[in-house]
């Protein structure tokens, strides 16, 4: 009974903080326009990111310079994070109007990171619903031990999410995840065997394995860690961990948005998770009057005050690049 009352109280704080960050009622028509999926536009962005990935992979195959190959591997790691964000849009059903298209394009994009699409989707739904709840938000564990352990814990997110989706969310989810996991691992293993047969294991490692490690150990911890960085600085029992205006950060850099499909507009995404990624900068404009945490560039507060006050509308002027 006490636990139920506590969960209800936490829900009230969580929902109230989201309600306070809503778009002005006079802008509802603009909001509704931003929330419409646009499959053709989404696929153009997918094609662009795939083209960049393909160009970097080709550079590894044909370049003789280790420096160029190393640079291409960095680009591939960054593209894998973009693929992660794009499949995340499919999980929110915001990429296409068709559920089937969201499912299969999401699975394709998740294949590149050898991650079952349904694992991410099922865990991520709970992250949105229970943000800041140590028992029900699968991401909360990342922040509970503080900043020192945050990046290392986030590096484990793929195996953790896969495990949770196999044991926590019922037989239907488990079976779907198992099918995706088997296909991803088997097909990646077959691809590796083909490269070995052509005596180009080095190319496979540079195109597929090294970027995955870069994503898991560097890029993902930085990006995912910074989205909710304040949670690593707040005690588990503090109500501010449940307040979206205090536990989440929007990074206003358009460069980061271009690289990683606007996942840096993270407060906006949590307020309206059905808005497609390419409309998040416009949503940011609609929420300009709201008070929540905005940083100009990634990791900014690691080198300054770890928990500055939320920006005011006047303080935000000119903060995007």
C-alpha cells in the first residue's frame, strides 16, 4: 500500500512537470502539424545517413592510409548512433504512418548495431513513462551511482536492454526479441565469414566491429549520458529527479542535431515523443517561452556548474549554433 502511494505521488510529480512544459494552447495547430509522420522525408534522411556510412565503408576498403581508415571508422561510429536514433523514431511510430513500415525499417536500422529493435522499443517506452523511477525506468540505473560510474554503466545498455526484454515483458515480447536477435547475430556472423573467406577480416573489423565498440564505449555514453546528466547529480529520493525541467537537458547545437538526428533536443522529445526528429528544432521554437535546462554544446556543464538554473526565455536568445 505504501509503495503504491509512493508510485502515485511520483507519477503526479512526473506528469505535472510534463504538463507545465506543454505548448501554448494558441499554438496547438502548429503542434499538430509537427506531429504528423512524413515517411518520404524520413527515408530521405535514412538514405543520407546510409550514403555517409557507405562512403566511409568504401574508404576503409580502398584506402591505403591507416589515418584515412581511422577517420572513416570514427565516421562509421557516429553513423551508428544516428541509426540508433532513427530506429528509435520508428519505435515511437513517428517515422511512418504505417506500423509495418516502422517495424521493418526500425529492424533494418537496428541491424547495424546488432541490437533487437523490439528490445530498445519495449525498454524505451518504459523510460518515457517512468523517467526517474529506479524500479521501473530501465535507464535510471545508469545515473544512480553518480557521474563517476554513469558513462561505464551506459556502455552496457545494449546487453541490459536485451536481457530485460527477454525476461521482464512477457512471452510475446521475448519471442519477438529472440527472432530479431538470432537474425542479427547470425547474419553478422555470416558476413564476417564472407570477409574471412576473402582474407579481409581486417576490413570487417574496421567497418563493423570497431565502430560498434566506439559507439558502445564512447559515443553512446556521451550522448545518452548527457541527455539526463542532472539525474547523476541528484539523490535518488529527491523529487527533482522526476521533474522533466530538471532531470533532462536540451543541447541547442544544430551541429550535434545534424550528426545525430536531433536527439539533442531531448526535453522537447520527452514532452512530445511523437514529433518526428526532423521537426524537433521547430518544436524547440514553440517551447521557447518555457523554463527548462538548455546547454549550447555537448558536455558543457561537465566543465562548469554541474547543475545550473534552468534557462529563462531571455537567457536563451542567441544560444543556438
